[in-house]
C-alpha cells in the first residue's frame, strides 16, 4: 500500500513541479 501512496505523490510532483521547473529554466 505504501508503494501506491508513493506513486500518487510522484504523479503530483510530475504534474505540478515539472512545468514549474521548465518555466524557471526557460526564464
């Protein structure tokens, strides 16, 4: 079960943090 929770947090990180990182890198 803990693995499933980890996957959920990973997906949230990819969806939220990755676009922000790309914008900061591009700026």
